[in-house]
C-alpha cells in the first residue's frame, strides 16, 4: 500500500508543478492582453503607421497561439487528473 501512495504522491507533486507553471504562463498572457488593449487605446489618440499595425497583428497572433497552447495543456492535465 505504501508504494502505491508514494507513487500517487509523486504524481500529484508533478501535477502541482505543471499547474504552477501554467499559472505563470497565464499571467504572461494576461499581461500581453493588457498591453495590446493599451496599444489599441493609444491608436485612437495618435496616428499609427502601417508597421505599427503589422507589429500589433503579430502580437495578437502570438497571444492567440499562447492561449491555444495553454488550453491544450489544461485539457491534457485534466485528462491525467486522478478521479
């Protein structure tokens, strides 16, 4: 019984590390979203160039990709969660 409990404990510790890392990634994405919102707000007050719009599109695409990656990782973690 003890070896089984140790295995479960190790699995839970690994899951905890993954969830903690997930939280840091999510914080990074939230910060990116806030920065993009601020940039969009500033666009209404200034004249933006085509290059700035291109960079903004690249940032948005990057954030969307990170969100998709995070969603996939969460789904994988939920699938491995013990019942």
